[in-house]
């Protein structure tokens, strides 16, 4: 890179998010802020029963109500040529059997399979009229027994959610050499076992889902304005369900108030709105309400596993084995089985030399909201399982937690390291990160703090969460750079900012390479008509994939500029060199700046291409948490938190720290409070923020964030991604700290969510 260290917009500088002034003034444009002339309003009628046969829907009274324009049912969508929703199931059965993929229609017409299953869409002139009419739609449902956990769904004789899926088993997945792993456990001097819960959680972004659909009959095009994580992929999904070519669909995304994986995919409501807009010849707007979003947004996590770690007499790791069940909910969602299967494999060994890994997962349908991706999508889970096992191994063997970790860490000189998952770690210095975290956390001063807690009637615990994540795999990404006559420069790329703040770091990359003014740079991501390719944002991939694509497009700009500069400077192209934002004749002082050259002919410098993408990277780090437990109430307070992270080259350290803060807060929330609960009939018991405990400002302490970058060797920027790492480090750090504290009170085991009543009861039981 040609960046100058003194340049405050160069790579590595903490540049504030450029969109924040607009958003903080309330001038953002989220989906529900958008309106079109003549628009109607749609409301979804949902099943109030978790499982049952749908005998029929009576919508005549609703159709006769004031302002009602249409009531769409499954039959209407079938007549309109609507196809099943996308069905993604990653992996294959270990015995080679075919995997059934039961179709999900945008509106169900045969059975209801969870509370919230969409039955109809009412469209009316006003939202109030649509809501009133939706109450008048009657669904004749014959109830059936429901199962809402993977264990219940896997039991002999359990009610079948889908007739074509025997035993509700969507996927029976296995990775690893059974015989080799069994032999390692047989010869082990120590075997550690833990049963671990990974709670089902509500995603709960700041902005609920919404969609504004229209149909252009002249061009035969469907247009959807919707919050998403990538318009290119969303367009492909919508086109497949609508049964039209992708170029007949345009997706537009403006500001997005959070997603965490949940808004990645197409949803039934979007299809209904598009179908209604085509049928009525006018725009149709649908906006979710928070009470419905608890039912209709895909949930996260949702698995239970038995983890086992085999060690020799010296405490060297021999093998790790994870066996468990994962809930898919009633239908296949965007990430479906991937978090509980291959992503656990890729992430479970973390930073440790572990020769063998085996993961066996039974993925099951249940009468519950579908489960999809949630910040990390299996990456935090894999690290959580391993770090819990390491702490348990230290207690069982009597080996100090630091000694055991150091004894098994992958050394820097072992890079590249061939992991048993099939991944090859390209870079990292895991021992150094542990040492830095211990120093920053004042590990050796802990005894005095613990004594102070005891004097106040509290019990203090501390926990380590080392982690290593495998980011999303290589995927094609568009890189576009457009110079305009007004002096602006636009980056076009297929990832999408749904709260991360892409504009500033992407501009820093371009500014550092081409020297174009930072303030002149614009970013286009949310219009599918302007994209050639795009994998969307997810898996901590954006700065790697888009960054590499921007650099590739910048090289094309330089090639174009050399030709134009040669003409402008009346020199041979072979004599033109580019540096510090200018083209010059080598060995002379004759030069022309890139912006001056662009002003002459903007199109001649502009470039657009599809970059093949870059391989996965391996962000890693060490988090250390300290917390206090009040034995009389079960209240847990996280009071100190240190994290040392290796994200490779940090393009914008300010944004990196913010991403780390958010991920840690979500990890704390999952450990100490968040969990979805259903009753035996499949009714959601945690259907609002009255019943579901999101972390609040006073749930998290101040954070100490330290960077210890080891540049990645797998991409031209040397970056590793940071968006999901906070969860990967915080889940084990906080739970290990809690188990450390509770062990002093005789509590042998506890699982998430460790709410005050759960902690209090565990203390009482131990006493």
C-alpha cells in the first residue's frame, strides 16, 4: 500500500463512521420510513396453534370489511405461480442416505407447524383496516401434539412435523475418523466430559423487518425495498420463489438497523407483498411488529451437546469429540444446519494443537420458529465447547489453567498449521495474546480483588476465553470504482452495511491506494441493478472480500490512468508510474493528479470487475472476564473485562473496537439471561421484552480492548475480520468465570442462561 502514516484517513487510522451524523439527526432512511404513492398495507395472519391440520380458511368476512383490497391464501399464491421458499441444508447424511427437503410455501395450505406460521395476508387501504380485517380471518385447524425441543423430536413415536421426514431427522451428520478418535480416548490418561447447552435465542435487532413491494407492468419487474445483508443474493432468492429470471427483480436496501444473520434470507412476508403488489397493481407495504417478530424472525443457536476431551498423563490434548442435537425449527432457514455441523468442526479446536476432532450432530425439525444464522453461526459455539472443556480438564487433572493452555497452544513457528478440520491457519501468535491479556487483566493481583469481594459478601470468579474463528469461505465479489464529473468517486461492492459502518473503512482502502480525497468517496451497496456479483455481509467477510475487490478495481484504475496520463503528458505509457495519488513520467517532475485526470474524462478511469475472492482468515484472541455472584440472590455482575484481539491489519481501529464491544455484550446476554422458552403445547412463553431478557447498559462493564495484530497472509490487505469475534471470546470467558465462582460454593455444573433464579437454585442445591 502507498498509504502515508501521517494521513489521518489512511489504513490504520481511527476514522469516525461517516454515516453517523445523518443517523443521529434522525435522517436515516430505514424501510418503514419509505412510502410510495398509492401504497396499500399488508398484515399477516398467523397460526396461533403450534401443530395441526389446516382444514380451511374462511376469509369472506374479512374481504367484506371496509378498505380491504385482497386476502391472499396459499391457493392464491399457487395460482400466481409462486414456488416454495429456498431450502438450504448444508452437509450430507453420514450413511449416504438422501436428505429430504420438505417444501415451505410462503403461506401454508396443509398444516401449521409452529405458532406464527403464516396463513394469509390481508391487504387494505390503511394499516388499521388491514389489522381489523386480519382479526376476522378464521382458520379451521385440527390440533396435533407438538414437540418443541430436539430431544422430544428425536424420541421414538414423536409427532412428525413433516410426513416425508422420518423421525423428524433432517440431517444425521458426522465428521472425523471414528476409529482413530476412539483409539485416542481409549489410551487417554484423562477424559473430560461436559453436557453443554447453547440456548435458543431471539435475534432482536433494533429495526424489525419491513418490506415495500411494487410491480412495474411495463418492464414486468418486481421491486422490493427491504432490509437485507446483501441485495444480490436476496434478488436470486426472490426470483426463484417468484418463478422469474433474476433480472426481473430489483432489490433496494437503504439503512438497516441490525441483522446479525437474521435478515440474510428471503421471508414469506416479502413474497406475499410482491404477489399482492402484482395482483393489485399498486405498492404494498408490510412492517413487522415486535410481538410478531419474536415469532416470525429466525431464531439463533439452539443446540445441546456432549463434549469430550482426551488428554495424556502430561495434559497434552489427544482428541476432542462433540456429540449433540440441533434444532432447525419447523422449516429450513438461511443457515439451517451449518452452525451446528461444519462450522463447529472448523472452530472447535481453536488455538490448540489437537490431532483429532470428531463431531456428530443430529439436526431435527421441531414445532418452533425456524433457526437461522446468528452472529458467528457456529463459530462462537465451537470455541465455547473447547474452552469449557479446557477449564474442566484443568480442574479434573489439577493442572493450572494457564499451564494447560500454554502446553497445548499452537506455536507461532508452526504456521501454516494444518488443522484436523482441513483448514490451514496462515498466521497467529496465540501465546503472546494470552500473555498480554493476563498482564492487562492484572491476573496476579486477582487474590486481593477476590478477598475484597468476600468482605462484601460476594463471590468472585475469573475466566479465560481464547478463541480462533474461521471466517466465511472465498466467494466472488464485485469491485467497482466510478469517477464522476462532479468530482466524486463511488465504490460499488456487493457486501452490505447493516450497521457495521462500511463507508469509512472502504473509503480508507481506496484513499490509501489511489490517493483520491476521502471526502469525495461514496459507497453503493444496496441496489441489485448496479451489482455484477456479491456474497453479502456475513461470516466476518466484508473487509476481506470487498477490500480485495476494491484493491483489484484500483489496480484496473491505475492501468486505465496510465494510458490516459500518457496522452495528457505526451509520453509513452511505459514511462508512466503511479504513486501518492499522481501519475508521473518516471525520473521527472512532470505529473498529473488522479483527480485532475479524472476531471478530463471520468469514464476513462472508471473500472468494474468481479474479484474471485480471498480464502478464509483466522481472527483470534484472548478474553478475560471477572464477575461477582451474590449468593443470597443469585445475581451475577460482570465487573472487569479485558480482550486482546488479533484481527490482522485493522483498517479502522475505532470501528473494530465497536464491533468487539457489541459482540461481547451479546455474549454476556446469552450466558446470563437470554433464552427462548416454549410450553408443552408449543406456545411461546418468551414472546416480548417483558419475558425475554436482553442485556442492558448496566449488564456490561467497561471494556479494555487491546490490539495485537499479526497480518494475515491470505489476502492483500492482511486483514482477518472482526464482526463476530466478540461472541466467540465472551461466551467462554463469562461462563468460565461463573463456573469458577460457583465452584467455591460447591456448584459442580451450570448452563446458560444463568439467570439469578437459576444461579440461586444451583447454590441452594449445592448447599
